[in-house]
């Protein structure tokens, strides 16, 4: 029977403590008849002590539909139920969800932050514990809530039991602008009579050592502390700032994000009784708003069993987890130890059979654990994490594989997409993208999880956001991060910082691609989730980047005085100067500026600002003409003609106006140029022996551009290339994540000498988008996947592929297999959506629109010869002044 499957509130399945008074609702529909589309929906809202409300709407909207009732107040609960009707049949059964708001107004907070006495600002602050004993009346209570946050990080306990599963709460935001808080339901945890609330406080991102070149401490403040308010049925029963709170040091001597944890098991831990307890001190109240975080909390999302224990040539014991990941080691047994101390050093790779820790630079990534009489089973550090595959463990006698496990940490986004194909190395490459995404979504979208950075580099997510949104439900995670980006940008007068949250550099240089995240990432999110709200929220940031952030010259293109990071990490760039690749940096910057200006036009249009949309469109065309005057010769030659340069023009449709081309003798000059550029791209790719010549700017689009210009065979050949630089060369050298450099590991087993060498950076994994939308064949045609293109394009030696994506409307999937001169394609289209299907083997121009349900197609098809026939370059002479004025 047709039914509602996933009812969500502002993208989430549970809605406790939400921060918006008018939450939007979304649902998917399951078990529907084929070709089902929604004709109407009904929402009923019940709030305590108020008349029942019923709303009926004739609409096929099922994603982020507006809140029908009056705005909710702080702490208010609403019982919401939804049902829907197709265009003809009966209503589905009701599905219900409880919504409860958090503390929406500043005056709801009566708590004041508390801390221990100030410590030296030059060294790490030891984590400390806070406790408060409070009494719960015998009378029954229906609702106990904890609203809590910290200057720093906290881990809260009630009666010795950890509250919730969140790790690194409250998470990292631009603390200059806002401080997130969490809401926990303690109804079943409190007991009548005496209760002990306890919390560990660590310095985290707030006051810990952050940033490269030694970084800084106390970036957001010098004192760390806790802000907590515990309420029973709306009445405050305990709050920080009141009498009775005490602090004490305990077993965690230090716990720093980059450097790891020092732990002394002879001292008390979650025992909030033992220790020297002293009255807590008051800290100033937050000067920024407290906001309910919409980003999914960091949690343990997986565990990994170690694969082998290695004794190195120098006699060290190294555990290999078989997978590079972001997280920690957890003890499953009590260590037996000769001198009472275990030291664990983490690294991503081995170099010549020893731990390869040079790439983590200044970060120590070391745990030092002093044993006591207390059992350490379950021990895992609190306020640190590492990016690693290998752990060198010293001091643990007779260590066995079953003694420890790897704990994978990530902001707990729901997994949305998958891809697999007959080519095991391509499938492994895809898996590597997933692992790099996981390791780099620990509270913020980061560059890497291991060295002394782990920062929200804006360029990295700018090029990776479409891939990330295919793999995971990024709706809350990235929209929350974009709010911080906009705040940071405001502080920097329109300049988008090169990483956000900004760590107080206060001077940031405007950089194309990195700054373009302000425009392109909101649009990518809108494409993935149909959330117009994100565009509305970010619009000021979009406008401000293009108006005040971009440093322009006379023509409106980037000023040549502004240095650029360009096609960062293009393989031909020298190891120490990754911005000196073969493509002119300003050409790259200007192409992205045009791309951003066009996207700003689409954003303005989507939020109903038609005149501004037209203005951005006209501006994009003016900039394009200026671009051609600057970088394209009269005879159509391109300055620094590289894979990246040609892909940028072709993928972002950067072609001059008719006015500019008026002198051309060609009937369709833009089409003519496009064709020439496409041919020249193939020629360059062939000359490069199908090896990659792109960095951050060109990598997300190189295979897509080849495919879209009719050269899919060349795209496959590039994807299947095995020499360096290519994606599979890394896989063949044992990569289990995406590397920062094409040659992070050299073929002789030596780590790239560049001081910036990580083995877990997602940007070059943006190739996964090609796997989803060209090999698998799934692309959204309308925001939120309301209309989908299904167009698998087999090639290379791939004989089958399958991909799926959990879209806001439900699961959409394609799988295909070629056997015996026939291709069989299975498609699943979710209710309330349609797919435009174009299949291999169909005559040119044929396409079919299908509605929801499962569809199966067969057609005659043989894989074309592979590798593609060597292309004969088309050097057709271009007559001078043929297409310019
Ligand atoms: C980071 C990159 C980043 C770049 C830009 C690096 O150190 O790890 O991913 O985008 O710097 O300068």
C-alpha cells in the first residue's frame, strides 16, 4: 500500500531542540503504484492545550514544504502528522513526528558559563571536570532536557553515564559569530532524589593549537568552560553559574586536536566523586548568539578491525588497519605493560617499512597512556582525532589484533549514494572517495584529517561539493558551514577566507575558486536538495563576494596584481610551488569568475530576483568578451592551452557574444569554436598519453568535458590509465583514500618530498562525479532530483556498473550490464519524480520519459573497441581574424 516512508523536519528524522520556529517538512513515498505522483497533502498539527489544526494542500511538493501553522515558541512541542494522496487513489495512512524547539531566544538562557582558574596561555590547557549535584523531586516528570554547550569541547555525563553519542560537541563553527548548543532528552536518565551531572571540558578548536607553521592558541578565547541548563518540565533545576558547581582535574592530562592525548589511568575519569574538587569560576556570558546546530553531530560511524601487526626493521611494533581513516583507536583489552606506559603514534603510510610521519608535520598525533589499576577496556581519547592507517604502539606486551579497534569518526550524515562497476580498480577508487569524504567531514568540510591543518579550506569543498552531495546527505552539514563562511566573509569586508571557520587570521587574500565557494557551493546544495532557503540565506554572501571580495581590474576580470592559487596541484607544478602549474593562473581565476557570475544569475532567478539575475547574466557575457580579448588570439589560440584551460571554457560554456563574433564568416561561430576547442582538448589528452594534467580547477571537469564533447572513449582511457599522474596509479600503489597529490607516494615507496603531502584530501576525488553521472548515468535535471537524467555511457573495459542515490524524493538507481551484444539496463525512479532516459544503442535523438517505478530496457549494443583508435589531430587552419572583430 502506498505510504509515506521518510518524514523529515528540516532534513532530519528526529526533531529535538530544533532552532527554527517554522520548520519545513519533507517526506518520501514508498510502495506506490508505477507512475505515481502526488496530488495533495494534508498536515495536522497538535500542540498542547491548543485546538487541533488541519491543513490540506493540493500540490505535488514533498520536499521542504512550508510550516503550515503559526511559528513555534521556545521549548514548544508539536505533534505533526502527514498523509498524501496520489492523483487518483486514496490517502496514505498518517505518519507522525514530534517536533520540539530548542531555546530560541537569548532570554531563555539563565545559565552562565563556568570554568576552572585560568592557566598559562602559552601551553595546552589540561582538560578538567565539572560537576554539580542536584535533586529531582519524587513527583513524576514528563520531560527532562539538557541544553548545553562549551567554550571548547565538552562530554557530559549524568550519574556516570555519558549523555548522548555525540563526539566533539558542540562542534566547530565560527565562534566569533555564533556558538552552537545541543539539546538532550534526559527523561529516562534522571532518577528521583540526588543526581550527579558531570562534564569533561577540553580546549578543542576554541582554544587549542590550530593552524600551520606552529599555529596559534586561544584563537577564540583564553578560558574554556561549560554552559549548561537542565530543565524538568520547563523549570530549570540546575544551571551553570549557580552555587554548587565544582571543578577538578582528572585522568586526561592533555588532549589536543593535532597532538593527541596524554592519559593517566591512576587518576579519576568519569567518576565525578573522586578527586580534589574546588568551586568553579564564572566566565563572561557569550557575546554571540547561541544557535541550535543543524549539522549532524560527529559520532562513531564505523569500526575497523586491524589487519596485521608488523615488526619493522628497527624493531618497532606497527599495527596496520588496512584502511586510512579519520578517527581513533579504542582499547578492547587491558594492556599488559612492562613499564606502565603505552605510546601510540599515528601515520597514514609506511616509508621504507617504518612509520612515515614526516607528512603530518608539526602535529604530534601521539597518545601516551599511563596505566593504573582501573581497567582501560573501552578507553578512547576524548578531544583529539587522527588521520591514519598505521599505529606504532610501544609498551604493549604481546599485543594482538583483537586488543584494539579503529573507531571511525564523522559528522553523522546519512549515506546517500553508491557506485560499483566491473572494473575493480575503478570501484576501489570510488571507495577511496567515500573514505576521504568521511575523514574530511569531522564537524567541518576539511582539507585533511592528519597534519597541522584540518581546516575548512574553501577551495577544496568548492570543487568537491557535488561529489560529496551525491555520496552523503550534505543538507545540514554544508548549509551550516556556509553560514559560518558568510559570517567570516562579513568580518573580512566581503573577502571569502581561504578557510572557514577562519582562525583569526583577520587578513585573508581573495582567491578565485576558494572564494567562489560562496557562490558555487550554495548552488550545488540547492541542486542536490532543492533547498531555496539556503540560497536565500547565502544570497548576501554571493553578492558580497562578487561585489567586494573579487579584486577586479579595468575590464571587470580579476586584477593581475592579485596572486592566485590557480589550478592548484596540477601534476606539472613543482612539489614546493603547487600554484605554478602550466595553466595561466589568471585565466583559471577569470574562467571561475565567469562561472560564478553565471551561477549567481541562476541563484538570483531561483529566489525570484529576476532583475538581478538578468544583470548577472549580462555581466557574465561582458566578462566573457573581456576574457576572449585577454586570453584568446585573433586566430582562436588560447593562452596556456592546457587540459584545464580548454575544459574550463567547454564545461562552463564560456563563449563570446554574437556581438564579439560579428566579423566571423561562420554561420554559428560559437559552435565552431566549441568544436575546435573540443578537438584540441582530445589532441592534448592524446599527446599526454591519456595522463591527467589538471589540478583543483580542471580535475572535477576533465572527464565530464571529454564525455560531453563526444569523446567518452578518451575519458575512459584517461580514467583507466595506470601510470602517474592518473587516479588508478594511486590505487595501484595501494591508496585507500584520495591523495592530495597525484604522486603523494612516489613509485619507489618514498613519500613525495613536498612538505605538503597528505594521503587524504578529497579534491582530486571529484572524478567520482563522472562515475555517477556518466558511467552510472544519473544526473539531476531539476533541483532536488525532481527530474532526473538517466544516461549511462559505457566505455573502456567496463562491462557493468550500478549507481544509486537517495534523493530527497527517494532512491533513484541505474544498473547496466553488457553481455552477448546486448545491454540490459535496470532503472528505479522514486514516486513523484520522472526520468529522461537515453540509452546506449538507441538511435541519435531518441529519449523516453518514464515515471516512478522499476523499468527494464534491453538493446543491441557492443562495447566500442578499447583503447580508442589513435586520434588523427585536426589541425584545420583557422584563418586569421576569422571570428573576432
Ligand atoms: C591545503 C589545501 C588548500 C591549500 C591552499 C593546503 O595546505 O591542504 O587543500 O586548499 O593549502 O593553499
